[in-house]
C-alpha cells in the first residue's frame, strides 16, 4: 500500500513538472482541476479538463 502511494506521488510530481515545463501555469492548473474533480466525483469536469490538457499538450 505504501509503495502504491509513493509511486502515485512520484507520477503526479513527474506529470506536474512536465506540464509546468511545456505549458506553464495553465497546465499545472488543469492537472489540479483534474485531480480535485476526480476526488470530488465530478466526472464531467474531470473529462473536460483532461481533454483541454490533452489538446494543450499536442500544441506544446
């Protein structure tokens, strides 16, 4: 269980660094919205933010 949490934390950190490098604050904000909406069980918001994030990553 601890290993899964550590790996999840490392994955979030790596994805955040990638988004910050390529997209700046907008990418980090979209990742934050995705994470918060998944935890709050707002799937429409999570899907919308994920689509925007994917579109921005293809443009970067």
